[in-house]
């Protein structure tokens, strides 16, 4: 498997399935304005890394990836809503996301807030209503609790609060930075990877290995994000760049320099890959995904 595995083909196949599911799960409805606003951001493309991690993790643990599609869609809905709210004038006040004007620029702030709220609520409805009955309901409840925790003040919301406090804060510390990234980025990646494993019926040892894997790739992902904010272009990223410097935010490249940051991200990914060794060759897709996180250019 190691020799023949092609990550691009793997990602393209799952990405197409995810795109089709996102479109099908959220058709237009009444009132049209809110459905248009939700679909505008949800169907704006993107790497779809989180839903692909859900499906890959379910497959790794011996489950049918179709069982995990509702969880995959839900995680992407939550990621999208967090970006809609993150871009609002009250937060990062950004005009571009995924190469298009941000949600509030097109639909107004009121509708953008509601589109985020609508996506957040719908995400949980999707897991509860659409997970196939082959998956025992205890697993479904456990996934709902896991995803909810990853969004809560113990997760994304807490991370974003400390992130806002860090702006222009000359007393920001490395510990605060770690907290932000563990909560704002790694928490949802963990919900994705562990959620897929729970749907598949993974044992506790497998879940723990995958949890540690996701923490490592979450941190690596964020280090690369911080580097790209310095080194990349708006065309490549589909959003504005140089924002951390402008907002006077402490970042890993600011703390350690770009080269050391890159080395640290690589070391985290190496460790993540080793954490999956017990799965043997079946771990190849998730290991390749970990490499992709540090090699990506957008
Ligand atoms: C992007 O970070 C923002 C996030 C990853 C999450 C932000 C979280 C919230 C707004 C909380 C949302 C509310 C709920 C209920 C989940 P960034 O600004 O560093 O990156 P960017 O350059 O992509 O904007
Ligand atoms: Mg932002």
C-alpha cells in the first residue's frame, strides 16, 4: 500500500463525495435568504481537510466511511460557521475568504450572524438524524458530545476569546499561544479524527492514539498557517495575508523564526505518524495527510 498510495487521488475522491454531500444535505429552503447565505459559505470550496479526516479515520478503524458522512458534513458546517463569525467586523473584520467576499460583505452582518447560528445548529441535527442505523445510537450520542465540547468554551469558543485578548497584547506568552491553537484549531481536528473513529467502533487505545495524532497535526497545521500568513499571497490563500503582523499578534514564527517553526511542525508530524504505527499499512492515508499539512501552500 505504501508504494502505490497516491494522496492526490485519495483526497480528490473523498473531496468530491464531501462536496456532493454538503450540497445535498443543505438544499435551498424558506426563507431563501438564510439558505443562500449558509450555502454561499458552505459551498465556497476549501481543502475540506476536516471532513476528509473524519472519513479517513472511520475507514482506518474498520468502519464504512458512509457511516461517518453526517459527522464529516457536520464538522465542515461548524468549521464554516466559525469562519463566518471570525470574519465579522466585531472580530477579525475580513473582506475575503476562500477567494470570495466574506459572508457579511454579501448578506450583511445580521444575516451572517444568523447563517453561522443556522449552520451550527444544523450540524448537530445532521449527525443525529442522518447517521445510518448500522451505527449504534450510543456511538452517535458520544460523537455529538465530542463535537459539542470541541465547539464550546472548552474548545473553539475559548480559543477565540484568548485569541482576541492577544491582539496588540505586549504581555502575550507562549503558553497563551499554545492555548489558543490547541483550542481554536486542534479541538475541531480532534473531533474530526476521533469522531470518525467512534463511528467505526474503535477501541479506547485506538481512540487515544488518534487523539494524540490529531493534537500534533493541529499544532503543526497552525504553525504552517502562521508561516503562510507571512510568506504567501492573497491569490494563493484566497484571503488577506500579513494579518498577524497588522494585529500585532504573537505567532510561532515570531517566537522562533520561520526555519525553526518549520522544523517544529515537521517534528510534530513525524511524531503524529509514529503514533499510528500500530495500525500498520492501513495508516498510510492519515500519515500522508499529516505530511500534506506541513507541505501545503494554501
Ligand atoms: C480563524 O482563525 C478562526 C477560527 C479557526 C475559529 C474562530 C472561532 C470562532 C469565531 C468561534 C465561533 C463560534 C462558535 C460557536 C464555534 P484566524 O483568524 O487565525 O485565521 P484566518 O486567517 O483564516 O481568519
Ligand atoms: Mg481571522
